[in-house]
C-alpha cells in the first residue's frame, strides 16, 4: 500500500478567498488547448478558423462550464438539485460532468460554426486533439482533492483516501490521468496529420475516450447517490457507451465523404 500524499487542495488562502489546485488545472488545461489549437491553425493554414478563433474559444468555454455543471445536475444528482435549485449555480461546492461538458462544447461549436459559416467537422478535428491535456490535468486535480477515488483493492499501489473510509482503494484518478490524458493525447496528436475525411478525429476521440473511460470505471467507486444502475453498469459507463455509439455513427457517416469535404 502507498501513502496518500495529503496535499492542501487550496494553493493560497486569503481569508474566505482560495486559489485551488483543481481550478488551476482547469486554467492550465484551457491554456494548453489554446496554444495547441492555434499551432494547428497556423500549420494547416486554416484562415477562416483563425479569423474567429478568439470568439469561438469564448463560446466553447461557456459551453464547457454550463454543460459540465448541468450534466452533473441531470446525470448524477437530479433529485438533490431539483429540491435545492439554488445549489445548481454553486459550482464552488464541486460537481462537474465531463460528458455534460462535451455536450456543451459540441452544441457551442455547432452553433458558432453555423453562424459564421465554418466547417464544423474540420473545427472539431482541430480541437479534439488538444482536449486530453485538460482531461489529464483535471484528474490530477481530482486526486489532490481526494475525490472520485477507486474501489477497495489490495494492489500494492492502493491508497487510503481521506474520504474513502479505512480501506485502501485504487487511485483511479491517476489511471484516468494516464489513459484519458497521456495515452489519448499521444494517439490523437500522432494521427492528426493523416489525411482523414473531416470528422474522423472527432469520431476517434469519442470512441477512444468512451473505451478508456469504460475501462477505468471498473476500478472507480460509483457515485454514492447513484451506485450501480443495472447489471453492475455505472453512469459513467452508460454515458461512455453512448459516446462510442455516437463516434461509430460519425465514422460511418463521414467515411462516405472525400478527404476535406464539409
């Protein structure tokens, strides 16, 4: 068993004001995505996207925050938030959903691209190659917070988390960091320069993330207010299964198009 490195979740305490590691990870993830996407825009000479880059980022950031919060509200704890609607905006109490954030990003991207006559598929392909950086950093934030820990385990690297009871558990946040962050980034970044029909990178991201997330859910403790849904299936696996299905449909639809076709 490894000792859990108890790190103060707050980097700075200034009275009631705190700068937390989790929030910093969001900022670093956004900055990394910003520079990686801008690098691709210059490399592939995407002039239309370059013209609207800053405004699109703002729309996507709003979509990410709203989608992440509302996704958590509706997917993971609707009864509580319907009974306490004032808590929906209390993001400082925690509670964000990646699947909800993804929906917010896609809807924001579709809206912006249609309004400004940009190729949504090409735009999505450019952005998804950078998303895993933020995912990996976010999981490090979860680990520092001691949240979203794994199931009870006897593996040598199991840890006792402050809020997880007296038994050692899988550090599933680190599994997710390595799979959703490092591995997925390496795959997408290496494949981004291949001459795929537009939309293929998005499809690959949806399928690959859905697979690795479904795998990690086997080691991650289900959310206490939900537990297992049915047949030992978790909410994360259900939503990831829909991602895999969606990615597969996009792949089948877009492969009929030529390379670079809208």
